[in-house]
C-alpha cells in the first residue's frame, strides 16, 4: 500500500468505488485534464459521471463563483428568495426553456439526481392517485429507495435491504427482436389478467447511459409520448446524465420533438460540478403543498451562480453545435480505428457519450482495458450489463487534439488487451 493512500484504505468506508479503479490522489483539474499529486496529468474521458460537461474549473464559470464569494453573498438559504436563485431561474427560463417553446415551472429539491427522481415520482403519484410506475429494463435512476425501485441493476437493488415495490419494469426495445414494446405496455393496461396496475408515470432516459450507452430512437420516444397521452399517464424524462448538451441538444429529448410532463436534472445543471438538482414540471402538475417535499440543501447559492454562468457560457460558445461536431469525430475514429480490430465489437452513442461494447469477449476484458488506459494517463469507465461497455464521455469543452490523443490511448489499450 502506498503511503499516499493509506488514510483512505484505513479510514474510508468499503463502499468507495471509483478510487479502486484510479488509486491516485488528485489535486488539480482544468478543462479536460486531471493532475495527481505526483504531477502526472490524465485525460478525462469520465467527466465526473457527467457533472462537469463544461470542463473542470471552467474559467468563466469559476470566476463568477469567486466573484460572488468575495462579496460575502449568502451561501445557505434553504428555499428562501435570493438574488442568485432569481438570476438562475430567469436565465434558465428565458434563455433555455422558453426559446424551445417549452413551459415548465422549476422545483428545487435536495442537490442530488436521485432526490430529483424521488420528487418527480412522488408528484406523479400525487397527481394521478396511482402507486405504480413503469420503468425500462437497463435503466439507472438513483440509489435512494424510490429511485432505486426504478433502477433495474440487480447489484444496486440488492443493496437496499428491503423490498422495492410499485414499479413494473418494461423490456427495453433493444432487448428482444420483434417485440412491440408499446403494444406490450398497452396489453398490460388492457388485459384484466396482466396482474399489472396502471401506472402514474413512465420514467425513462432517452439514452440509457449506465445501461450500456443505448440511445432510444426518435420514433420510440414519440411512441412512448403518444402511449402516455392515450392512457392518461405522465412522461418523466431523466436527463440527469445525458442532459445539459451531452447528446448535442441541451435537453436530450429535443431530437424527438416530444414534450415530457416532467424533466429531472442534476450533475452539470450545477455548472462546474456544484451540487444542484431540479425538477421541471408542467404548471398544472404543481399541486405540492408547502414543504411537502423539502430538504436543507435545496438552495445552494454557489450552484445557482455557477449554473446561471453555465447557461450564458454554453450559448456564447455554441456548445450544442460543438458537441455534435466532436461527436462525429469520435464516431468516425471508433468506426475506422477500433471496430476493425475485432468483428465482435459494437459501437453506440450520441453527441459526446459513446460506448464500445465487449459483450462477446471474456468477462473482465473491459476492466483490463480501463486499467491499461489509466496506466497510459487516461481516465474512463465501464457501463452496461456485466460492465461490458467501455464508456467514452469527455467534457464537452475538450480540444480536438486532446480528444484525438485520448481516443488513440483507448485504441492502443484495446489492441494491447485483445492481443494478450
């Protein structure tokens, strides 16, 4: 055991995860790189699981936070009115939501994605007077009990220690060839022997990230929206990881031209990794009573400052268009340089979230590739069933040359591991 990590090994809970893959002590980060205490610099293809889309210590966003701190501005205010909250709300509504022809109220909840999911499903049940929720197999929606009941990964579910109820998991459209998923859901509602209660909501990601980087087609998203409309069911889109321009548009559902009833967001909505989570909801659904869903940290003022700055910055720097352009570079590189290495390899993705699927290989191959990438100064992670998908998710601000270098490290690692 190295001296630098002894304290963590001795005192920190065994629940720690990412530090097992990346056993270094990190001290600095800028844009798309992270530096350890030995001065070694790593290319970041992990992006804080999507929390730093606009880069580590984004210069513009960071300066706004520093400037606010220098004023002795209020930091903690529960859900009281503050100037930073007003600016965040007005900028999100007037520069992001309304220009897209959308109309949402904003709920601030506890500053984690799972708490936003908890709030959304509570509100859906309150509106519809029904207990059940539909979620898709392969989904990940959080680790608190309500959100975990939606999450399909058995490893995570077994950690609950209690029964996880009132959710029906629907086969994802990629799982069974020829299965009409919409007809399947309709049958569950119409057949008085299905044994399934009508849900208050369908909760879904438009691209299952932890499920293996699996985008749902525009047509399927449109069909789910129509199914919900037909059956008086709310549609809740989980944009926690794939929102904030990750797939190319600010909202991941824009490509399908649909309007969800609620949208849950966290991660990069806080601008630069600052903790923040929100629920966007149609006004007629806002039937909460005061403090019916609350939390001590549902108003992080520094997150409001950073989040507001991120909206201004992404619009000024055309982040959506740049994400789509860089995504094409990734897709082209994987197609030409990685897929030809073995005909068992598969590729999926949108914008700047891509996956290389090693399901046809031995069980630990993705883990070995990640370790080899880390040895060569690149941080990336796995997703999907049995962790078989190598996830490529750099900050959206990554420069083309650094993106290319990172992809070359990935390709070299795959060649090396496959060769062994």
